[in-house]
C-alpha cells in the first residue's frame, strides 16, 4: 500500500493548538509528529500514513513515500514506561515489569491513547490518587483505545463502562480489554457523550473520566452536571494549560469545584488534567 507524508510549518505559538486539532487522526492509524526547525522559530508538523489521505487543507505539503507500514514503524518506537502504579507497554515488549506495577498492554495505531501523551499520563496519575470507595460507579467518555477504562478495572477490580463516537475505537477498546485480562469487567459501546442507553441508565456516576479536547468538554458541561452525583467527580483532560481556566469556570457554573490538577508536557506544550468535584 502506498505510503505518504504531509507536513505543515507553523509559528511556535500555533503549534500546540494545531497538534491538539490533529489528535483524532490517531483513531485512523496515522502517525503525527512535530519538531522545532529553529530555536523559538517555526515547528514542522508531520503526518505519516498509507492508503486514503485525510482532508487537511490546501496549505499542507504532500509527498509519496516508499511502500512501508508506518503504523508498524511507530509501534516499534513505542517503549514501555511507568506512570503512577501502571507499567504501560506494547505487545512486542513484555519484559521488565517493575515489582508491584499494574501492566497495561496497549499498542500504538488504530485508536487514540497509548498513554504516552501528557493528557493520558495525567489521567493515569490522577486515577491512582482517588479513593476507591468514591469510584464505585465510573464511566470513560471518549474511551479511544480503552486504556483509562482498562486501568480503572485493573486498579479497582470492578466493572467499568465506556463509550466512544468512533466504532473502530470501540472495537479496539474491546480487543485491548481482552488482551489485558479484563474483558469481563469492561463494557464499551458506540456513543456520543453519554447518549447510549447503557451509559445514560447508569447515571448518576461517582466518577466520569473524559480525556478528549477542550471544545467537547465545554459542550458536555450540562450533560455532566446531571450525570455526576452530588459528591462525585469529573476527571477531565485534553486541555492545554491556557484553556484550563475557561473549562474550570464553565464547570463551576454547573456546580463543580476544582479539587486538584496535574500539569505535564508533551512536545513542548503543557497540558492540564483536572479533577472537579460535584457540590
């Protein structure tokens, strides 16, 4: 299958926002990278793939590449790492698990969420700080690869439900749950927000986890207001630090209070994970 790349040079101040807008492409198996062309100068954002090309806009430059499986190349570059109590590793590297760590087997490629991005790492760290007695009924909204739902199932050894608006991502999440030995604890469905009956009927929740983007999180404020029980929490990520105040203000108007946050870096951008408690 013919491989291709597309690249775009952007000012440093625009890079983080541009990268954030491209995150959903990972659901289709594309590889997105960026690099600084000069100190404090422009950044080059590159996308690698094969087969059908995504709609990116006229400003992108395209190049046909030698026949190569770029998704497999990306998978081989994914190395295990520890975050909180979790040891995140790809299928081809199963050794060296630290004593006492909870292994999460996730491969790069067909659904967003290998754990390497600051948004997912922030969620994994935050999950490990929560009181299990306050997370009895939890849901993963926009589950992607299923990594966060799988992590919750392993951490608390209880059923977790999740949904994504992309059917392919849900298939990947189901497969990943089986690979991680928690197929019996994880139930994934195709859903926009909490609209699927399985997710809607399970409310009110003790915990909603949503690692998506700032725009959808703002759209979901009213939904989450009624879906989280009093004293319950919303763990939100996919938020650039400079977007965080807007998100917090919107959720405060819906009865949430900021309890804690974690800032982590990916590719030179700072991302914030928020824990908000329903009053």
